[in-house]
């Protein structure tokens, strides 16, 4: 698949080893962007159209949930996945409620499961994008119909 037709995945994790492993394992399947901090991830979001965001929960400057919830106003479209090595139910609840995550995964991840989850996350992204485009098209058609109706009432 050509790189412009592939899924753009952003992986944010403060552990450099995890970033290297993720990129090595998935670079042939996706356009992989990696960031070692929330600030670096935000910079990538401003530069690239990202379809799926995967972030570690426990990072020194900010948690994954805080990062995901902070980017929603600027970048509402990417599907979000939270990844953590800790079984912290509070983080999961926060992620669902505040970070609008699609899925919660545990470290270490299983490559086949990760591919499946990324595929489903992209399907959700695509469906939402199609619905958004349809709504915008309907709104445009509605405005045109209202204009024509006003014109005919004035005639």
C-alpha cells in the first residue's frame, strides 16, 4: 500500500525502547509517527493528519488520559487507544470519560491484537469521517434549498 493511502498512527510513550519496538513492528503496515512526550505528540498532530493515536498512560509530564483529553478540542477526529503496563481501573474510567478512548490495551502488547485494534480504530475513524462529510453535504444542500425557496417566495 502506498504511504499516502496507509493509516497514520501516532504512538506516544516516554520509554524510547517501546517507541523503537513499535516503529520496527508496524512501520511496514502503517505510517508510524512516534513521540516521547505529549508536547512532541502535539507537534506531530499539527504537522500530520493522524488517524489513530496510541498513548501510554504513565508518563512523567502528563498522563495519557490528560494528553488525550487535552487534544480533543483541536483534534477531535483521531481514534484514541490507551496503553499501559499497570492495571489501574481509575485510569481506564478516566480514559473512557475524559479521553474518549476507543480501546484500552495492556503492555506488553501482542502484535496481532494491536494490528486488529488499529484496523478497527481506523474503521471507526473512517465511518465518523464519512458521516461528518455527509452532514456537511446535507447542510450545504439545505442552505441551497432555503435560498431557492426564498427566491421563489420573493418572485
